[in-house]
C-alpha cells in the first residue's frame, strides 16, 4: 500500500485555512475558526478516507505573519551570493535558533511543507496583493513543493482576484482554483482534487479514488437528507386527530397539533444539519434564515405563507386554527360514507351540511383535524431550501439563503406529489410524536418515492 498523500494547507493568517479543512473533512469541529488572525497556533493533521482507507492527510498550519522579516533573516543566514537553492536555504533557517524563537510560527509552516507532498495555498482575494504576500510565496516556493493556490472569498463583491491571479502566474503558479471554503460550488471539490492531480501525476490514481468516494458520499448524503424530509412530510400529511366537537376541546387539540408539527419540523432541521455534519450555531447558520438552528418564522403564521407566496387556500381557517382543517365527520367516514349517512337522515352531503355543525356535532360528537396542503407545501419548501443551502448549491455563500428559491417555487406551483396525497388517507403512517403505528412496506415505498422526488429537484 502506498503511503497516504500528505497535503499541507498554508497561507497568510486569517485567509480560511482551517475553514478549508473543515469543509474538506466535513467536520465542523476540526480546529478553531475565528475572524481574529493567528487563531491556529500549531500544525494539526486529519485524514481523508476513501472506503475506509486513508488516501490523504491534510495538515492545518498557523498563518504566516512576518514573511518580510523572515526573508531578510534568511538572506542574512544564506546570502543570495552563496547561490544555495531554496530547500537548503529553508533548511539552514530551520536549524537556526530563530526557528524556535522569533519565527517559530513560520518555522512550523515551512517544516510541515517540507514534510508534505504538496500544499494548498489559501488566498483571501479581498486582500490587496502586498509585498508581504510576495515574500510569503517566495518562502513557500523555496520549499520546492507543488503549491495549488486556492482563491477563497471569491463570491464577495470587490475582490482583487485579477491582481492575485496575475501575481500568482508571475511566480509560476498557473493552476489556480476558486473555492469558497465555507460554501463551495457543486463540483468545487472535484476540481480542487483534479487540479492537485495535475501537479502530482504520480498520485492521480489515489486522488481519483478520493474524488469518487467523496462523490458517492455526497450522493448518499443527499438522498439520506431527502429521506429525512420525506419522512417528516409523510408524518405530517398522514396526521389525523379526532377531537370532541366542543370549542374548548377543539382549541386545545389544534394548539397541540400546531406544537407537535413545529417540533416535528425542528427534528427534521436538526437531522438535516446532522446529516451534513453541522451544528446549530455553525458558521453556516449565518447563511440560513435560521436562528440558532430554528426557522425564524412560525409555520402557522399566515405571514410566513404569504412571504413564500403560498396561498393558504379558500376558506382556510386563520388565526388560532391556521393551517388545520377541521372536518365534521370522523375516522373512517369518507365523503361517500357521509352521503350514505346523509341518506339515512334523508339527504346528501350538501343537504346534510344544511343541518349545520351543531346537528352533525351531536350526531357524530367528534371532529377530525388534519393539516392543510398549504402547510405541507411550506414545510417542504423550507426544508428543501435548507437542503440546497447545505449541499452548497447556488453561490449564496455570503448572503442569507433567500427563501424565494427554486425549491419554494416548485413546492408552490407544482401539483401536489402523489406520495403526499396518498399519505393523507393513511393516518396509521403518521409519526409526528412517536414512531408510526404502521411502517409497512407501503409507507416505506411512499417515503422513498417522495425522497427521490425531493433529491432530484
Ligand atoms: N463567508 C465566508 N467566510 C469565510 C470563508 N472562509 C473563511 N471564512 C471566515 O474567515 C475567518 C477566518 O477563517 P479561518 O479558517 O479561521 O482562517 P485561518 O486561515 O485558519 O486563520 P488563522 O488560523 O488565524 O491563520 C473566519 O471568520 C471564517 O468564518 C468563506 O469562504 N466564506
Ligand atoms: Mg486557522
């Protein structure tokens, strides 16, 4: 077995090196990320696996801070007139007293680079290109390891990207990758490893295995996330609760249903964040309309639906009963049965309803609560918008994800999916507050069909 590839992540302080590792490792707990400079103080390694095998090791390093002074110092130690080559110059510095003194941080970086097969050089393209950056690159290049510049913050307005590209090309770094470390574009990771493979042709095979494994993982994760959403939607669509017809019972049952659905939605959000390895308060959280991992707008507030452009439907109850349908007849009594029942008392459904609620109430004594389509659409739309944000699709790395995305449009305009319509007539599929009573193959197939639809959207 060949040794895992060793990749150092280097660059100026505060450019997003640790963020890059977190993204590539899918581990929000790796290292410490902060907007302060000099956050990372030591080299820290982590493994990238493909099918359980370590294909590469990534090494986070402290940011370079004082490259100009260090280059001056190395020029003193190994004057250019001696014409010794880059790696020897760096070695001479690493053996000097200052490598554990004044330039300790820089020494850690250069030592790690020398012990690596290649490095990602992370650039904050919002920074102007300054002499300190040129000196820094000079030092890194002297280690004679392939460097792949990773241009971070490319989705910000007013970047200095062109100036950076030119400067990098002038020192021979022509392969450059745009990669927003917090919310990379889809396919960004593949391009990153492919570019690395062009710099390390002998390691191409390992890098391709890594690319394949990452893409398989990503597809599996995406479907798993879509299933999480589909489960929640089936649970909610199937919900039916019978309740006594008096106002007090109705009110408290509706309130309970609202609260159960809110909690069910929250479980779905938490599960989605977990599938993608995020925590409620992650960096990513800033880019979602979530407040500490919760949707800011209450699902049952009519304003929430209005903002998404979802019609609450004719006659939908507003206020306290928003989003809940209250049917007159209870479990097992379909409209057809109602008509038959109507016949018993001498009429059809419409004539039956002429007798009014009170008569029916006394006749059946119960009402049945279910959740409006509009709520299901809103639930689906916001979970799908969250999924899009989590998969890093779209370029909305730095601004909050707008809810008016393609996901919302689809859920607003497309016909109601069959799978959800079917769930409506299976109250035993409901798992809002506990496991569904019936997790039959029929329910599983319905969830899967819906999940595929969500994943493909
Ligand atoms: N929006 C956005 N923020 C980013 C991105 N990359 C990094 N950041 C932010 O930039 C800051 C610095 O990120 P770090 O990953 O800590 O940077 P670093 O290079 O490891 O910093 P040091 O360890 O101090 O050298 C943090 O506030 C990150 O949240 C990005 O692609 N997009
Ligand atoms: Mg760091």
